[in-house]
């Protein structure tokens, strides 16, 4: 086929025309796959990371809280057994509560003194 200048031009099908392009289905499938993959990378993967962070953070918080409670129970009970050597059982229980309570109160006072006040 000759164009207006007299040169021969090859006839190619229109791009994206399913009637003349034998690779139309493959090209269209690759484009759709690429677009869907890009959308998934930008949305779903980030959402999965955020949800994992929230779930693991909550699990860590609850496990840490349980560990602190069990530690306080163990310390109190050990202190009661230690004080039972020197005092009667009733007095050793009360003394252990006062000692652990005093330590926690002092720790609370220390932490409250380290907080930052937001005065405007």
C-alpha cells in the first residue's frame, strides 16, 4: 500500500483492536493485572501492616499487664514467706502489703515527677 508520498507503508492493525491484534487479550490481561497489583500494593498491603501492628501491640500490652500482675503477686507472696521467719503470719501479710504498696507509691511519685506539664 502506498501513502501520499509514494512510499510503501506496512499496514498494521489499530492498537487495541481485537479484530486485527492477535496479542490483544494477552496485552489487556497484563495491563489489568498490573493495575490491580499496583492498587493492591498501595492499599491492601499497607492496611495489613497497620492491622498487624495494632494486633501485636494489643497482644503485647495485655501480656505485659498479665506479667506485671503475676510479678506483683510473686513478690508479695515471697515477701510474706520471708517475713514469716521473723513475725507471725498475720503481721507478715500486713507488712508485705505495706512494703509493696510503699514501693509502688514511691515509684508512682517518681514517675509523676518526671512527667511533662503542658502549660500554655
